[in-house]
């Protein structure tokens, strides 16, 4: 009897305490779909500290239906991840908790912005505020709170990390994992005001253990999809958000002050010194949901990281460079299509290549998005200093830009279901009657869930020419055209990229990038997907057998003395690729190739073997890329084939230091060597780049870059000896004050030889976001 009474009293006590506990810590509602909870008008916004302990988080629904996407899709997620979304008056706030049974293994390094990669623990949010699953803005936050952001494009299935958005994020480490708060202002999202489709959101989580897992919040997504954002689910709970914010205006102003001192010495030993101060500004105004207006005045890009050196001693064609300047990155997807190269990867923009704008001193841009339509218009005044390209079938001629030109570009696009059509105009006014105009259009058609067809047709007219000394002059108008058609296909068994292209001899685009003209090219890249298996205990998550075929032939070009039908290059390359542990990919191919150096030369056989590897070995040695080609390589200047080697490697290390500091180190090396008939090294072209970043705190860093390029050619009958050496060193100290202010102090030294040209530059730069 006493035992029974004791049990009853105990039950009453437990019920009382249980009732009290449930009253104070009521369970959070769980949702089967990712749902935003609208913050009541009288509720305070959460403090962005990563803790998820504000009262509003107890009301927001919890979503936790994650599945594995990499290395093997559709598997249940091994570790739980939860997501909550708050809708405030002017932002979406994401609360994410990443549970981990062994939090000591979480990789949380300090890194530079946009260096959040699969070697780190991170969560990411992809937002398609247009709802069309064609583009998505993304933000990654690693377990140290470092942000990486950019734009993902479905047509190419690639991400561009260059665009930066005004985001706020914080991370808190927990006994069972880590939590993240990410505040994404509505002003930083690109959406249409009228006829808006529901917004789509996907959340991902990276767990970089041996198998390098990537989990996603979209259970429908699999590797057979044409793009990573093909199955982004709708974010519920937004209701009439688009209508509410349609007329809301956003304005930001970023003034910047740069103080600079430059000293130069030319080949004669004469020196010059220049000191100047530059006050500039960038303005972004969003008068309503449909429009974004950008303006720039006296922009200074000395804080932008210098370009990595490229091997060019045995290269006939101009090489493109990535864009890093902020003004050009707004709504970059509206500019137009990219062109795939022989591997199916993206090459460059055919109609507008922003690096053709060398030194803009003022610019204005307007971008518009409406119901199924979008457009962009920009115009910049360029002080010059760069190069104008005039290509041919066997090489690219480059000339110094005339000073003070006006560059303008416009493109408008209309979408009808799976079909999109666009028209564009690209104009470059060099003054004194010299100008280059390009008109044309492009299209994209998603023929099915597995295939995509796209293409463009451009026509050019130019009156800018160059005399025998390379000086610009007005010429009679020359016209040309460029046409390209591409098809992509992907299913469970096959992947295919098939392209056809024709560029007429006199096609010119001084706002674009044209490295070769007077050619007709066809390319096919066929891939047989072989699935997953195991070899000698090594897990193979994906494997492929590949075949690349490409041929380029000349069009008749009497001006350059090139007949029609000559084979410039012909490639037949059977190969393979497979992915294994530690996010490692291994590839290779046998090249049964032929190449011609110039119109009067013979077609050489250039057989070779190429092999490559990309891996993320561990937390300290976090990245390795090696690409090696050995065989018979074409010596272009000598017009012969010799035994040769072409190699490129990139390696990255990351090391924690006392006091919460981190050290990053990157090393890039590239080398081309080709022998002559006697087995001697006829030419050697090499480059090296070392980058060191010391993160003193999340707000302070020191960045050092040292790079060198060297080219040597042996003297032979008919060929003179040649050599050149370029070195450049830059140092940058950067301090961030809060979210909106940055102060930088930099020093750069460059030396070019032959000629012994030297320059030293010191600058101080301060930028503020208002």
C-alpha cells in the first residue's frame, strides 16, 4: 500500500514539473515544408549572434527533411540539420542548427570572403526570388562565421563567386554542433515586382569528413538534374510579400577615398613620381522592386587582388581574365550567355566582356525585372590603358587602346515558359569617327527535363583600325558575324555537350572578348556514366568514360592570306573521370590531336597523354590540383613538334595559430617545356604565384602576394634567343570597422624585363557604406 501511494505521489510531482517545463519551453512547431514565419509588428527582431535564443525562434516552424546529395544522392542524411526562417519587415532571417556527434572534428577556419569551400563545415542558403529556377543567389557561412556568396546560373550549371551581397551572419559553437543566424536584407535580393512567382529556397550543409558529405533540403534533387537548382522548393509563408515590397525603395551610397603615391623608372633610368588623392563613390538605388540603378564615379580598384600570371610564351590567342570589380557584378546574369570551351566548361561572355573596360572614371547602369522579362542597360566612360583585340584564324593581334572612349551595352530578354529570347546591342565609341557596334540576339530553350538548346547570332561593324606602327586610325567600315549553337543533355546514363560555331574573318567586338575569327568549329563531348563501385577497397562514388571530339577549320580571309578549309586544330580525346573519398576527382585522356601553327605551315601530329587530380586532403592541407600533359607539343614560333611537358599545380594550406588567428598559404606553379629535334630545351615558359593571408581576427588581415613569370627561348638557325622576366609583389593590411567600413593600406612593386622597367606604389583607401 505504501509503495502504491509513493508511486502516485511521484506521478503527481512529475506531472506538475512536466507541466511547468512544457509551459516554459514549449516545443517548436515542425513543418513538412520550409516555411517562413512572419514576425508580428510588435515583436523585436532577433539579435544576429548565432545563438537562436531569442523568443521569436520558439515560434518559427522547424524544417529538418534533409537528404544527402554528395557523394551519393537520395540517401538519408546521417546527422540532423534544422532550419527556421523569419520574415521581418525588410529581411529574411535564417536560423540553422547543424547537429554533430563529434563537434571536435568541425572545421571552422578563418578565411577570406568567398573562400568558403567543401573542405570546411558550412551551411548555405540559395534563394531564387524570381521563382523561375534559372538563377539563384547563394550565401555560405562556415562554422567560423566567414561568408561566401555569389550567383548560380542554371543554364551553365555553374556558380559565380564574384558578386557580393550586404549580408550579416554569426555562428555559435554548441556541445552538439553549431548554430548559424543569417540575415538577408530584401534590398539585397533581386525579384520582380509584378507577376512575381513564388520564391524558392534551398539550404545545404557541408560535412568535410572522409566522404565529404553535402546534404540538401530538397528531397527531389538528384544528380541526373540538368542543374543544381532544378528542384528548389517553394518557400511557404511569404503570402503577398512581393506585393507588399513592390513599391519599397532602397538606397545605399558607398563613398571611398584613396591616397596614392607611385614611382616609376623606365629602361633609360629616368624616374617619375606621382601623388594624387581620389574621392570616388558607388551608388545603388532601388526605386521599386522592378528596378536597380547603379552609378560609379572615380572608382579605384587597387584593393582588388591582382590577376594570377598566365603562360603566354607559346600561346597564339589572347587569354581572358575573371572580373573582380564590384560595379560590373550587379545583375551579372542579365548580360547574356557564356560560351563553353572544348570540355564543356564556360569560356567567356561573347557580347560583353567587362575586362575590356580598363579604367572607367564614370558609369551608370539600370537593371529591370518584370513578369517574365528582364533588361539591363549600362554606359561607362573609359580612360583607356588596355588593349584592343583584332583576331585571325591563327592568332590574336593586340593594340593599345585609344584614350577616352565610351562603352555602352544593352540587353533585353523575354521568357515564354521554357523558351527565352533576347536582343542586345554593344557599342564602343572611340571618337573621331572610330567606333565598333555589335547587334544581335540569343535564345535558350529547355526542350525537356534532360535537354537544353541555346545559341546566339551577332553582327558587327567597325571603323577602328590600326596602321603598321599599331596606331589607331579611322578605316572604311568592316563587317562580320558570329553564330553559335549549343545543346546540353543529361540523364542517368549519358551526358552530352554538342556545339557549333562560326566567326567570320572581320568580326570585331571591342566591348567583348574575341580571341579567334575566320573559323568554323564543331565540338562534341560525350560521357557515359558508369555509376558507383569499389576498386581494391577504394569507394568510387561516380565514374565516367568520356570522348571529346573537336575540329576547327578556316574561312577564306584574303586580307590575311588565309585560304578556306585549312584545319587549324583537330582533337580526338578518349578519357575517363571518377570521384572518390575526400572530395577527390581524377581524370585523364589520350590526345590523338593535330595542330597547325600558321596558314603556310603543315598540319602536325601532336599525340599526348594528360592526367589530372583535384582533392581536399584534410583540414591543414585543404586543396590540391595537379594537371600534367606529356607527349608531342607544338612549338608555335618554330612551327615544329617536339617532346614536351605542360604542367600546372595549385596547393593550399591552412594553419591555426595561437590567439584565434589563422594562416592561409596558396602556391600556384605552371610550366611549359618543348624540346627541339636535337633533344635540347627550345623554350621554357613558367610562372609562380605565392599568396599568404594572416587572419589576425575576423576583422583584420594581412595579405601578401608574390608572383613571377619567366620565358626563355634558345637561339637556333632562323630563331633568335629571347627571354623575359616579370615580377610583382603586393602587400595589403585591411581592417573592418563593423559591417560597413573598411580601411586598407597597400604596397605594390613590379619589375618588367627586358627594359628593367620598375614601379613602386603605396596607397591608403577608406570605404564607407551609407
